[in-house]
DNA sequence: TCCGTTAATGCAAAAATTTGCGCCAGCAAA
DNA sequence: TTTGCTGGCGCAAATTTTTGCATTAACGGA
């Protein structure tokens, strides 16, 4: 266990059942510095619980994402996840050439977000947004 | 044919082979006002060319997207496409509750884009970005 | 018009993700 | 501790999208 006990107790307090599968997924994502692929979470989870199903991994990850506990990053057509750091929230820029990931503080998106809210009444959910493009190095090569 | 001849001749001039499949996909997307799902493009294309493969549809759509001819919109876990309107470019906001789509002129994203470029040397490709969130009506209901 | 090059297709399979359903187990209350 | 409710899980299948490979056909040049 590495510092996600608060998340666990908060979830339990909200009435969610904390199954071994969920604890395992949470533990795996929390342990990792940086993002993990869904398949990778599955493989690691199976070391502890050999019977755990991939569908459960996906369902758990989507659930945690919806609750703001984890953040989704799309890297080359695959979903990755990392612990949402509420003390240091950030978005991601992913280079489509090298799949490199850079982070971005949300204030870069703040004005944009506010305008959508004010002018359209649309509440964007930008927590899990991934900005695609080309990074500095890859652009230099071309 | 409905006004995408210029795209066709431009593509041909660039050395791409304009196969019946490609013309068909282009025709289907151009005819439609608004977005089409990949599966829908396939079904329509098969009316003309019964043997056309779904993989070809996907490949063609990705190809056109890369060339800026069509724009991708992600609606509820499915890819949709529409003709890129260079006279009136826009992005999309999709409500995760009702799957409704609203459009957005790119100047809403312009400042954000410039900052990424200037401060990180990262060239974002925002042409095909889909902003998820909740629309006015759905928020009112909740 | 015919030919050669090679890009694009069809086909089949894989990869990635989601969903329906019946059973099981987490957890609160007795 | 036992029980009951029901949310969550495993399983299997479906969906959606991508990929490898052999064959085909677009199109410029002879």
C-alpha cells in the first residue's frame, strides 16, 4: 500500500464495495510513478489474483476515472491510467510520433474551459483530456 | 458528386490513387450534412461496391483525416467523421449524457494552442479534438 | 493501348474495449 | 455470527478498430 488509503476509505464511505480486485487495481496504479496500460494492470493484478478478469480491470479503471481517482491518458490508440494528483493536477500532451508524454498544468486550459461554460452552458470535463501533436524533438527531426 | 471534386483532384495531383473505394467514401461523407459513423459509411459504400472491406473504410477515413480532408468526432466510444470545412473550421463538444454535438470555432482554442507552441515547442493537432462534457439541457435535468 | 511499378485492397486474424447475464461475495443490519 | 440485499465479478460473446500479407489494380510512361 502506498498512500492511497485515503482514497480507499473515501470510496468505502461513499458506499462502494472495496473488493480485492478493486484494491489491487488501485494499488497497482498508485505504486507506479507515471501511467500504466490497462493490459499491464491486468498482468500485474493476476500475479495476486490469478482469476481476475480483464473486463473487471476495464470496469474498475473506468469507475475510478469517473470518480476522479485516476486519470486517463490516450497513448497511441491505447488507454493508460495514472493516479489523479489533486495536489498537482495536470493534463497530458502526447507526441504522435514518439508517444512521449509531457504534462501540463490545468491553468493552460482554464480560460478555454470558462468560455465554454459561460458562452454555451457546456461543462467540459477536461480532467482526462489528451492533447495530441508533435513534440519539440520529433519536429526537429522532420 | 456534391462539391468535393476539388478535394479529389487535389489528392490525385498529390500522387494518391483515387480508387472507387476512396471516391465512394469521400462521396458518402461529403453528401452527409453532419457526422457519419464508420460502420454507416461501410453500409452505404457496400450499396455501390458490395465487396468493399471495412478495413478499407477505416484506412481511408484515417487517411483523409491525416490529410485534413475529413474531421474525426468521437461520440460515445465510436468514431464519426465529417467533411472538414476549411471555410468554416470548427471543433466539437460532445455531451456524454445525450451524445449531442455542438460546434466550436477554433479561435476558442487558439490562445491555448499558441501557448503550447511557444512554451513547450509542442505543436498540438487540435483539428480533430473532441471536447467531452455535459451540455446545458442535460445539466439542467440532473 | 499495353506494361510495369507499387500503392491500395480484400481477407483473415489480432488487438483493444465494451456489454449481457447469472452467480457470488461485500457489508450492513439483525 | 448469521442473513439478506444487491453491487460487482467471471465468463463469454459482441463491438470497434487495427494490422500483416498476398493479390490486385491505378496510372504514368513506353
